[in-house]
């Protein structure tokens, strides 16, 4: 990745979503697994938008 993408706020937000998704995927609650998938999907979308800019 180039340095412009790493400074993009969308990339940083996506990275936060990725880490939150990794945290939630190991939880045993009923809502934790779908929340983890949503965080991971949000990470992919934000990474696409950060690269597009």
C-alpha cells in the first residue's frame, strides 16, 4: 500500500472496524457473530472507498 492510503481517514476507520470484527468473532453472544461479519464487511467497503479516492 502506498502512504496516501495509510493517511486516509477512511482507511483508519476501516482498520478500526477490522480490529473490532476480530474482537467480536471470538465472543459467544448471540449478536456477536453477525456483528463481526458486519464489521468485516464494513472494513472491505471502506478499504475500497479509501483506494478509490
